[in-house]
C-alpha cells in the first residue's frame, strides 16, 4: 500500500482533469515550497477572494495587487520581462493614477481606467529617460498589464500583453455546469490575428514578425505586442547599442513597434457570474480556461488560487519529465526551466453580498497590508 506521500506524488502525475474533480478533503502539500506565497481566503466588498504567487525567476518579475474598498474591488496582475522594474512600477503607480483621475473626472468609467494605464506608461517612459544613461537596459524592461475594477455591478478591464481574465459562469440558472468566458484578448504574436494586426500596422517592414526558436516574435525579440515600457521598441531615442546584441535593432524604428494602449472591456455582472480569475500567462501556458474554472467550481474556496498554481506546476513538471516534489525543491532561477512566475487571483462574486470590510491594499508576495485609498472616491459617480 502506498504511503501518504507516495499517494500525493502519484496524484500529481494524474492528468489535469483530475484536479477539476478533487473533493473537499483533497489537498496538495506545499509546505516545502518556499517560493509559493498565498492568501488563501480574504473578504472583499462583494464576497471573498483567494490570491497566490509562485516565483520561478532569479528575481520575481510578476507583481500584483488587490485593492479592497467598501464598494469597489481592484485587481492588478503585472507580468514583467527584462527585469522587475516595469512591473514593480506599475504595481506602485497604476492604482494611484486611477484614484487621481477618477476624482478629477468625478466618475469611474472604462475611459478613466484606460487613462490611468496611459499615465502609468508615460510615467515609466519618463523614468527610463532619466535613468537610461547610467542603466541603458532600462529601455528594454517592460511589463504586461492586466487591471480589473468591480464597481456598482460592472466590471471594467484593461489589458496589455498575455495575462488573462476569465469569468466562471453558470450555463443557465437551473444548471450547475460552469462555463469559462474569456474576457480579454491575448496580445501575443503566436496568435494569427495579432500577427495580421502587426503586419497591417507595419506594411513596409517584412521582418515585423519573425519565427525564432520555434516561436513567432516581433522583430525576432518579443512575443507580446502591447506592453508598459519596452521603450526601445517604441521610440528611436531609446535605441540600444550593439554592445547589448539581444536588444539591438539593426535598423532604427520609424514608428512604435509595440502598441502602448490597452484593450478595454466592460461587462455588466449578473447572477450567473460566479467568479473571476485574473492570472499571468504562467498559468494559462499549462491550463485551459475551462480546466481552470472547473477546478475553482469543484473545490473549496479557501486556497483555490494556490490550488490552481500547484495544478499548473504539476503539469509543467510532467511536460519536463520531472516530479512535482523535485520542482518544489528547485531554487529560483533554475526553476524557470520548468515554469514561469505565476500569479493568480480568484475573485468570487456573491451578488447579494456587500459586506462591511476594512479598506486595504495587498501586494503579491508581501505579507504587509496597508490602507487602500479607495475611501477618497466618496462622491465619485460609480458605474458610468
């Protein structure tokens, strides 16, 4: 008879469909994984949420936040590349821009969220301009940006890059079948429509997308087509010299190679909408939308974000012909050969619940909780 640990390891080699039907007594031990951080279950104004991050890179490049207001909830997932500076900057600045612009406009709207993202982009490019003389590779640092705001029964989402937001909704009020609805579009050159968009934007550049190492890349360098940062691919003044061949462009750009504006989405939430999943592409690389929502729907709420990360890690380990237990023992940096940094926030939507919560700000991989500035939105029109 297998030992308890033997059963656990065996379970981790089962297909992903197994995780979608785990019962309430099943757990996946992660006590020996110092790179996994989580908040298993917390309150927000409209229900509960679960939040987890696992680090794979030498330096964590995923930054994230959940902001809790008495009548509003904000979620941000920022997947950095080239370094953590851009994703950390977005995490520090985007929400404050949102609050400032909402107060100036006197309302919360999709346009306000869009303008907050644009202000964050402008601010980061200003930072790059000030620092690139002493740190030239700041021009090659960038971040995806996925930001969602729930206010007055509406969901507003801004997206740049290939992090993703998905709704789990019931397939009819008399049904218990959960269905995944992807809210956002992935801005990634591996998608046919994105390559066509790039070619239309750059009709005079036959090398705008290049297959390199088996993957479509923009200018042979980057996969995502919309980002915060990556200044060298947006403005000629930030060109990187040949001493950094990975980021050097042989021809100076005449127009931005990457877009710096987010795709915007607005949706009325209804009684069939049960939860939202916001996650960096480290999750979606290994799991489908439907697999994710089934795991959430069929398991206890507490620790559900952590459960999703572990299911993705188990699948990544299987693909790499490794045991999940061995992956947990790998250090940051070396673990990147198996999986990426992964951030997951699961936001449950209990439509009839508007609980009295303390306004607070929570950042991924940081145990400190600070007051949120949502309170300064008193008098601002919601749901515009």
